[in-house]
């Protein structure tokens, strides 16, 4: 069974250096998103809002990040470094990873209500943001599925 883990919270006590090395190996052969020019230079203005890894048991099978280059007034928050082993690639799994990254970003959403997906789509998350505000104000109970 596949599981998505928030690697920024490191609730599993993973060795972060080893985890990032494993993600780098996945990116070499299983990348679904391609880096923008300058992605190899992480300046002080780049904010990492979300980072997830996907596992099957103890095996790392995928990962993704959502970043925003806050110094660039035209930059959208975007999903980058999305990778998934080929045998796990299907629309449901990819969209679930994207959704997990966006959900974490939506808690702050400093870069605005539009997120650039790994495939170039612009995703409007205005409704998600409004729902989160409504929940905070006690107007709606969170849905459990």
C-alpha cells in the first residue's frame, strides 16, 4: 500500500541526508517535472512550503515539493521535483501527491491562490482557501472521507 508522508515534519525519524540522497536518485530516472532555470540555486527568497515522499512499505517510490520564489513578483508557487517510479504512475496517484502538496501550501498561501502544477497547469485553489477560512471561523465542519 502506498503512503504519503510529510517529510518536513519528519514524524518517522528518517535520516534526512539519506532521504534526500534517495530522492535525488529517484529524480535522476523518474522525474515528472522538469526544473526551471536557476532551480539548482536556492536563495533566501525561495520558500519550501511542502515536501512529501511516497513509500510502499520501507521503499521510497516517489516525492515532490511545492516552492515559491517570493522575490519574483511574477512567480507563482509551483510544484517541483515531482518524481514517481514508473510502475506506480497513474492519474490518481499523481493527482493525490499534487493535492497533498497543495493542501499543505494552502495553510499559508502567501504566494496567492494559483499554483503552477508539475505539468504547467495553473491550479486555482481559491475554493480550498475559502473552505479553510470557513473552518477556522467555525462555519463548516471538516469533511471526513
